[in-house]
C-alpha cells in the first residue's frame, strides 16, 4: 500500500507507492515529493519487503532469505535470517502494513513494524487476551550481515482484550521526529503515542459526526461478508493517520456512515464512503475536522511541502492517476 512518513535519515517526508507492471512491480521512492527519487523493479511473487532508503530495498521472494537490492534493481547482498521469538523461528514481517526505518551508527538500521508469529488463529476470548496483551510494535535490527528481532513496545487499548472484543481490530500508525509512534484505532475515540523504553501515552479525540460508540449486535455473525459490510456502513470508523513533518501535526482519516443496501437491492461501494480529516496539533490536541470532497480518494494520500496531495477520481483514468494538492495551514 502507498505510504507517507517522516524519515529520520533525510529529516523530511518521504512517500512511496507501487505501480503494477506486466511481470514485475515498480516500487517508487520519493523524497519531498510524489515524483520519483528512485525506482526499484521487483519480481513476482513478492513475499515481503523492507523499505530502507532511496538507495536500498530489502526483498524476500520464494525462500526465507532477505535480499538487499540497490536502486539499479540489482541484488547486492543476502542477509542471514535471524528473525525469531525465543526458540520459534516461524515468524515474519508483515510487509504490507507499517514500516519506519531509523538510521543507526555504522550503517545499521532499526525498523519499527508489525512482527507476526505464525500460528493458527482462533478468534476467541482466550486468544484475544493473549494476543492483545503483547506490544503491537516490534523493533527489527538490520546489520550488514543479518536481520533479527530486537524487542517490542507499546500497548493495545483494553477494549481489544474485552469479552466482546472488536469488530475491526485494525490499527494505523505514523512516526514523528522524536521516533514516537502515533497509533489510532478503527473504533476507538483515542490515540496512543508509544516510544521504545517509555510509557505509552493516551489522548482523546472524536469526530464531530460521531454521536454514539461503535456498535454491533452480539447475535450477529460478524464473519458473514454482508453483515460485516452492513455494520461497517452504519458506524463511523477511523483509518489512516499521517504525521505532517512540514507543519508538525497529525491527520486521522474519518470514514462516515453510508447506506449499504439500496431499495432496489443494489449495494454501495463502501470504499467510496464520505470522509473527513481530523487534525491533531504537535501537543496532541484535536484542533479541527475538515470535510473532504467525495471525488477525492482517501486511499491515496501523500504529504508534501505544499500540503496534502490526494488522488482525484474525477480526473484520473486507468492510464493516469491525477493528484490535487490541498494547502494546509500549521495549527497551533
């Protein structure tokens, strides 16, 4: 998925995205822009990847080996895979979620990401209590020779461990200039700020359109696709969040409610739900909520010096994606 995040290595915003091609994937890395700074051509099928910087990408194909690729798309090295928790080596990085590379000394990197222990997932209370008692953020260390698990930090909200649980357990992240990870949750009117070796902090926020907590009946089968879409359409939900390193503030995307089934039986596309952006200032206080035109695509947002670049459905085609730039002020 596309990403817009602060890079401590370049001390500015970087954006990256994928372009599907016939037999490969073009990975585009941009510094201070949505125009390419460098491109990497990746073979299919891609199992995992780790974004390092404009010169280096780490990929994993068929085997468990992690291969170092330069910006000429050449494999220049292989890293020994020492990713394991205790004696369990059946683990891996969730590449298509969040990744925050932090440059260290001697060419080493720390990556904040989601680190999965592969096992059968049973969605019951006992499993959730165990899973969500663990920290959500994992620290991966990359040296010139290997890749390994370092430690974890942060915490999940108590509701994740409750008997009823979460309808949507997904959470979203960004990172600021202090290497603090900003976490927001689909159903919950608060965000967390987590830093390695520090207590996790909690702050309130809420969409002005949300009049009641996220609700789903106990009796409903939430694994049924129709029911899931129906409940999603009836509730306000928070998705992507971004740190704007130019204006030192945060944005949280709010999905509004939308009728799911029309009178004629046709179903609405929930990816096209109306949306807005909540603005959080550098002191972690909610300062604004901005309604967004429906023709703008909330799934393709990038932060640039001029403001927020958002893909425009009405101007784009299969051959070309067109972005509009929304100028943003700095909130105090």
